[in-house]
C-alpha cells in the first residue's frame, strides 16, 4: 500500500498527466480523503498556471552582457566541433582503409581496391554533371541550412548547461543546509522559491526546444529538474520541514546532482574560468 509521502511525490506527475492509470487512480482516491494533499495539488496548479501566464520570456530577463558571453560560448563550441569533423574525400577514406590492411599478403586486396577506385573515377566522369551555377547554389543552401541547424542545436545546449549550473547551485545549497535552519530562515526560503520559479519557466522553454535525438537524455534531465524545482517553488513555512525533506529525498533518490555532473562531463560543458568582467551567477545559498 502506498504511503502518504508517495502520493504527495506523485502530485506533480498527476498534474502533468504523466502517471500510469493505476497511479493516477490511486492519487485521486488519496486526495478525496486527504485535505493536505488537496491543498498541495491546488497550490501546484496555481503556481504552474501563474508561470505559464508570465508575459515576459525568461530570455528577456537576461542582461546584454549575458547574451554577449552566451554568443561567445556558442561560437567556441561550434569551432571545437568543426575541428573534429572529418573532411577527407571518398578516395582519401579508401586509401586509409588500404593503409589499415597493409600486410605482406594483402596484394589481392590492394588490386581490388585499385579497380574500385578506377571504377568510381570512370563513373564520376560518365554521369552528367549538373550546371555549375545550380550546383553551387544547391551546395550553398545545404551548407547554410546545416550551419543554421548546428548553431540552434549548440545554442540550446549551451543555454541548458547554464540552466543545469544554476539549478545545481540551488540544490547543493538546500542539500547542505539543515532542514530546520532552512525553514526558520524566512528570507532564505522566499529567495529560493523565487529562484526556483525563474528556473521552472526556463526549463519549460529549454525542454520544448531540445528536439534532436542526441539531446534526449539532456531533455529528460531538464524535465526531472523541473519537478524538483516546482516542489521548491511551493515550499510553505508552516509545512516547510516535510516539504524540504521530500525535496532532499527526491534529489537523492533520483541522483539529480550526479546526473548533472555526468551530463557536464560527457558534453564538456563545465564552465571555463571566468574573466573579471564576466557576470557570475548569483547565489544566496
């Protein structure tokens, strides 16, 4: 039988319609007899509605200096990726393949490879070449499209990395602070709720734009963080201790901080040493 705490942890999933039919029915039965969870669900619903009605997009809250540094980060990432791309021709790859198989008994392989190269060259000369202007135009359109897609993909990954960094700072502060002290500090709790609400709005925008298959794991992490951040945004002083413990339990159980560190290492998004004139992420922890 599921406990009150389990049902409370499922409230956000119930609100987002992400639970299985069985879990959803269990939550509905529970809130019929639990006034506290009913109030908690209503509070979550009001918070999500409030955030979705915000007129300003999270990106508009950033300073001009932030976006200048953001553009520089994207440029550096694109340059690094460009240097890793393989620019060798078809014949060059064939020659590399020959070099890898170069052995005393590989004469037959070399002969077959030579015939293949000659056949490819003859076929290339035989086929009808497109008009030079049309070929150049098509190539330019293709390069422009690929370049635009790369820039957009890289920009969202850089922005997601900033989001993960800010979320990690917030969560580390909560995890390393005594629950009682955290609840008793009204100003600190209020500030953490404000930061969480800002990050929740950010997570909605980022998650909706992480559409590349290679970004699936990153998108899942952003969504998991969104659940934790909504719980922090709804922390109340009168029931703060239980709420903080649920947040801490969710972070530990789901390995959120470990996943953030792993994502940073795998994508190489650890922030570089900052210059003196760069903005530092503000933290009140």
